[in-house]
């Protein structure tokens, strides 16, 4: 059964020329909440180096907060669920916004994987978690969000990412017990390992063409997101300020506890368990 009318005209594409992560995520939120809910939107964007955590995650559990701060790599909490990811200019993000009744994660992921196979002859496919893989290695993780009239599915695409930074900055702390959502670690690869012609621009073009074929939209001139466009949609500044705030980034962290262990010279191991009740990311009532 066709998910959409193949000749549907209500389709638009936005491509961001900006690399500020808070701004790009703010634009995504604006597109999601303030454009015609009957229109299918494709949004392509990439960020300068940062770590992006899911809405219900604990940054102290998911990544090395101290190392990120020392290396001037920001942590950003997005509006959707899912796991923690590392972004840099070698990673391109795609967002597909649809009417709620037409929403399916698999459909948009299939279109992206098909674009990769066609343009670059890379054997990409969608797994049961709706991630995109090549030879059992993940090249794209994804998450989604649903509201009353709309839904979106967005994902990363590791094109030429510095994979060593993923291991350097992302880590699951086992001594921290959190009520938040924990990331699922998977071995990863990148598209550049399979094709020397793939880059941000060629990937965006390939995905744009595949979505055009599927939706028959008039996308010969996608809307470019730049500073000039932002002046016309000042609401993005409000979303950006919220995303940059400490209250959102750290204050939304679910309650968690930490177990500290100390081995003394005589060989005994002493465990000190601290249960932390968190109010806006601050220790409100520690219990020993």
C-alpha cells in the first residue's frame, strides 16, 4: 500500500548553510511547529563539533562531561528521544516532518538508504531499529517525535566523521544509576570508507533527488537556511535560547544515583552509595 500519493505537491526541502548546533535544532523545532502541518518537509543540516543527547537522557551518564568542557565541545539536549550522538562537519543530519497520520520511521529511513545505494553504490540497508547499516555496522542512528498533528523522524549520517571522537567523548558510566534512557552502543562505520565521492553536498543532493522521486515535489530550488532567513523567523531565537539554557541542558536530567568504590592498601573495598534527588540538575537531597 502506498504511504503517500506519489504525485503529491505539498513537499518542501530546507538545506541549512549554518553549522551552529543550537540554531539548526531551533530551525528544526520551528519547522515542526510553525509550518503547514499538511506539508511533508525534508530538512538537511550539519553541525560543528558537539554532543547531542536525547530528551530523557543523563549527560553525566552518557558522556565525559569534564573532557568535553576541557575540549570546548558543547552538550546539547534535543527535543526528541533516543540516544546520544557525536556531531561534526563530517556528519550530516536529515529530518523528515510529516502529517501524523502518515508517519512511519521506516519509510523515511528506506528513502535515505535507497539514495545511498543509487548514487554511491554503497550497500546500505535499514535494520529492525530503523537505523541504517552497512555490513552490520551502523552508519546512521535515528530518533522521532510526535505531537497532535505532526511527527518527525531525524537521523545522523556518518559521512566522514572522526570516529575516534565518538569513543573519546561518549561513554556509559556503569556506576551511575539513572531513571533516564540509556544509549545502546553499536559498532559504527562511515560512508567515506566505501566511496571516495561522497561528501555533505553529494549526500544532500542524492537524498533530495530520492525524496523528489517519491513525493513528486517541486524541489529544484530548496529553501536555504542562512542568517537572512533567520531574520524572517525570529521565533527560532526563542527556541535557540531555550536549547542553550542550563535549565534545559542539565536541569532536565532525570533523578540518578552514583556509587563510589575505594580500594585501600590493606585490600578491602569500601562502597559508598550516594543517592541524589535532583531538582533542576542540582543535588537537592543526598542520602548515604
